[in-house]
C-alpha cells in the first residue's frame, strides 16, 4: 500500500497477501457486461468460481464459456464470497429474495458499484464482510486488459469487516481480477456512488449538450453534417485528446494543441457563464447527496420506467446526427 501526499491509499501488485483466496469459493452473481469478464478473469487466475444467473440468454453465454450456471439462490447458499454483478436497479429485489436467505456468518458480499450500499438498497447483516471492488473500466475492457496484462483501475473499500479477513479477501479479489496490475484506490462506497453520479450528471450532460448544439448550429450554417460528427467524435481525435489528459495532465496537454486552438479555446472558456454552471453543479451534488435522485429513480422503477422508455424512444428514433454517422460509415466502412 502506498499513501499519497493527500492521504489517499493506493494498492498495487504485491499488496495482496499470498494465497489470499485460498480455500474460498467465489460466486459471481450475474453474467452480464461486467460479470462475464470478472468470472473469466477470476477463473484464469486459478480461483474457484461459480456462476449464478437467472434463466435468460446470459445464462447460455456462461454455459458456452464452460461454467455450469445455477440459480442465484444456489450460488448464494454455496459460496464464501459473493460478487454481485447485476444492475443496480434490481439489486434490492435480488438481494432480498435470492441472496439474503443463503448468507451465512463469515461470508463476504462484494459490490462493483457503491450505489446499493450508499442508498440502502441492500442492508448487509452484521456477520458478513462487505466489500467494494468498483472498476473504472467498461465491462468488456475488464477482460481485454486482463488478457493484455495491462489491468484496469478500481476503487476498493472494506465497508464492514466481520471476519477480520475482509482486506485480505478484497485485495485477493482485486489481484485475481487483474486490477492490481494497474492500481486500486481506497474510496468508500458512499463516496464512490456520489462521484459516479456527480460526473454522470454534470460533465456528461454539458458535453452532450455542447455536441448537440454545435451540430445543430454548424449544420444550419452550412457545414456538412458528416464533417461535424467526424470532427466531434467519429475521427477519434477527441478521444485521443481525453487520452492526453490522462497521459500529460489536463492543463499540461494544452501544448499538444496549436496556438490558434489554445488562444481560441481558452478565451472562449473564460467567457462562459461559469457561475450559472457552478450553481447547477452544486444543486446536482446536493440532490445526489440528499438521496433525492436515488428516491426519484426508485419511483421511476416502481412506475415501470416511463422516463427510460421515453429516452429509448428518442435515442432510437430518426435524427440528423445518427443519419450523418451512417453516411460516414457507409462511405468509409
Ligand atoms: P448488466 O446489465 O450487463 O447485467 C446483466 C446481468 O444481470 C445478467 O447476468 C442478467 O441475467 C442479470 N439480471 C438482469 N436483471 C436481473 C434480475 N431482475 N434478476 C436477476 N438477475 C438479473 O450489468 P453490468 O453493466 O455488468 O453491471 C453490473 C454491476 O457492475 C452494476 O453494479 C454496475 O454498476 C457495475 N459496473 C458496471 C460496469 C460496466 O462497464 N458494465 C463498470 C463498473 C461497474
């Protein structure tokens, strides 16, 4: 473990005790985007993995990958460590009906997102370890970066240490899934959930709105829609710019851009209404912290997801940006 100057703790390879998961069975509950990658990585690292899944197409994928998937309740009752890799919005029902009845004293439950713990969807009993191993990587990439040897970044936390072995188990898991090759940072489930929602609900909407408005304005001004989508994301230049933030630093990477881009971009940044933006961000944070957002999302679920259906209608319908992307793909392959 390395403690940075800011007091944040980081973990790398070598921090997991030798044989940390010796004699433990790990039940992967859910074989979706992240579940599949985690199960394969654990198995390739020599861990005794069982897969629990409902009877849906994901179950067939697990069987095709050589697992013998069984109902979630069976895995919950049979394994020492349970890694819950199902969508956050079903966590409360699955925990109550399938997981809780099979939990025994000394088991561990591990989560890939702090959401269920932060908003009380899952009330862990006092006699089990509660762990957070939350990747900062897309599900499929969790597998690819294991295979390439690069690993992926995670947030880790022991939320409850009932056995005295919670950290050993957590670091053993983090090592076996391949995360410690890149590094893990200690962050509580509550902070992880806040951070995740904050960035999704501040940076995400502003970036999305900027792209939509710039497309509309540019197209109205006679710029080819194909060029606009290429410029903003299809060429990969923008993704590369974000990559330079990681490699060079957010401010330091400025030198990658020419004088015209620096001069124009910086001055336009300063002319934005930053106070209005900051106010909106602060209100968003307050809504996340108070549980207001999670409560509304719970109500959305109870109502049968009307808003999510409306969003799906909008994003799957006809629109000029999707049409322009298709014309680029048709022309260039
Ligand atoms: P997903 O949407 O791919 O999950 C599908 C899996 O959930 C399947 O195995 C399916 O059978 C199961 N499932 C769906 N509804 C169910 C229900 N009602 N009852 C029982 N099982 C059900 O989920 P994903 O994206 O893999 O996320 C899993 C967890 O990992 C979440 O907590 C998420 O926040 C976290 N996470 C996901 C990342 C990703 O890139 N996908 C990255 C970091 C964290």
